[in-house]
């Protein structure tokens, strides 16, 4: 008769306080030909990068995501030119400056600026993920003990552990509005706890 085992999956969460904001910014430019469209988008994204640096964002926190050129058509299906776009990923480490940065970028390039994403994040997730894994293993252990009792056995040695996920969990705790806008009025940023999640599958021997 083979060894009796029990395999369960546990999940856990840990609350962490966001300390950075991730911005995805995009600049577009329409022109009659590809070269002019690219030149316009490049000039625009360069202006945006300059104003971002003026707000004490380090070069290491500014990264080009991608660039693209697409042909434009009118309602009759006639080609009328090209649209070039370039995107930047920006990490802002002073949450109170987010509104100022977005206002300055918009002032620099006007309606050519599109904001694809404003997302709160944690610069170092290691502690939060460790606590989430602790909670996930404890959850698995509690389930395994219950199943062992129901089957008239006790838990023995751990025979296998497999992490099945360690990811940010959307939503979470109630968000608190932070006064991060400039005195003249800017974009407020929601600040509060974020949840990190972990999932682990553990196999115990039953004895």
C-alpha cells in the first residue's frame, strides 16, 4: 500500500504601503509623411522627458517603452498621412509631485500628451511577499490539519512545496485620498494600502 498523503493549496495576502507612482505617458504627432511624424513625436517626447527631469526624476526612472507609426485614413478610406507615437514609463518616487509632473508635461506638449496609466506601486516588494508567503503556508497547514483529522490521521513530514503564485492583488483595503496636488490645484492621487498575494501548494505525509 502506498504512502498516504494530503496535498492542499494555501493563499495569503499582505498589506504594503505604496511609495512610488508608475506613469505610462504617450505623445503622438500627425504629419503628411513618416519622417515628419516621427520627428514630431520625438520632439514631443523629448520635451516631456525634460520637464519630468526638472521635477527631480532620475534618468534611471525614465524608460522608453515603445514607438510606432501608423497610417491615417479619412472617412472615405483615402490615406491622409501618418501618426507617430512614443511612450515613456516613469517612476515617480515623490507621490506629492505627480500632479505637478502631469501638469508640466501637458503644458509642454498640449493635447499631444496622453496618460495611459497612473498606478501606485511598491519599490521593494520583498518584505510584503515574504509575509504573504508566510500567510499562504499557514493557510495550507490549517487546511491540511483539518483534512488529516477528518481522515483519522496526523500530519507528518512535508514532502513537497510549490509556489503557484506571488502577485499584486488589485483592490484591497479602502484607499485614502492624499493631498499630493500642487497648491494651484493638480491631479490628486489615491494613496493607501495595496495587497500582495501569494499561493503555495504543499504535500504532507499522513501518519
